């Protein structure tokens, strides 16, 4: 048996950091993707289209299995699986490399289960596995990694966020990134510390960032509207 699936990198346009504290966000999946192959011994040799597994990739997937629930663990234990991972989502750039990985692994496991797995259950599996990387993820990154289109995200306490697809006119988006000296979890922790030490001021900024993420259901001239709106959150995030 060979299981193969993919998920995408993501970009938060608005609501960066604010969404972790319960405020809305707006984002979309990127054309960058991570693909995972899970194979049993001999499969990758018989099919030249299946990349050869790598020990470090198999170990990476093995560390995610305990987060993904009983069904995934049962499937993993039924046979000696091997894994291969390919990705063009850059790591450490805030583009959701871990969400793309957990989303792809969750989709692959879903293919091998005897009963149909709902899209929400796949999201829950990916979201749970994100805890390995981010401790207490908001659910937004995995929603975008597994979704399509421009998505408005509203956090829900003790649950996955609510999602709404925004209808927008076509627009071009140029994405640039720079290496960061810290990872996402460190940056999130820094903001949480600032909330504790400067609560009212910092929460006011986060609330405003969330307000800027709220768009009408239908947005015309989206490129101009989104570009102009991006100036204020850029300053607030600084």
C-alpha cells in the first residue's frame, strides 16, 4: 500500500498574532506545497514514480503519529511504514511549513483508513499534530494549509475556528520573505509575555489587528483595497 497526499504553505494577510488571542484573521493557501508518501516495504521499489523513503523522513512522521488519534496510530502499527517528504515551503519564514507537513500527513493517513474521513476530521488531526511544533496552535495555519481561496477565520474557544470563504475580484499578490532568527513559537511567546506585562495597550493593538482582518463577504477591486488596508497592520505589528 502507498499513501500520498499534499498540503500547502499559507499566508496570513491580516490578524497575524492577533488570532492567537482570539481575534479574527484573514489568509490564503500559497501555491507552495509539501507532499508526503507513506509506503510499505517493496512498494517504492516496484513503482518508479514513488520516491525512495528516507530514514529521517520516516522518523519525522513517526513523531507525529501519537498526536493524530487512535485510528492513525492503529494504521501506523499495522505494518512497517516508510516515508518520503518533498516540500518547497521554506522553513522559518512564517509560511506555515509545519502546517503543510501535518496537513499532508493527516490527508495521507485518511486515505488508508477503512472508513471515509471527513475534511473536518483531517483538519483536527493536522491541528493536533501542530502541537508538536507550536504548543498551542490556533488552528488557522492548518485551516489555510488544507483550504482554498481567501479565508476569513474567527477563533472559537476550545474548538477549531469558524471559516468563511470571501468572494473577491482577481488580484495579484507578490510574496517576499526573509530568514528569521527565531521561530514562530518564540515570537508568539514574546507577544504573550507582552500581553501579561502591558495588557491593556497590547490587547488594544491585537484587537485592532483583528478588526482590520474583517472584510465584507464580497470585495471588489480587491488588490487595491487589501493593499491600502495592509499599511496600518504593518505599523501595528512593528
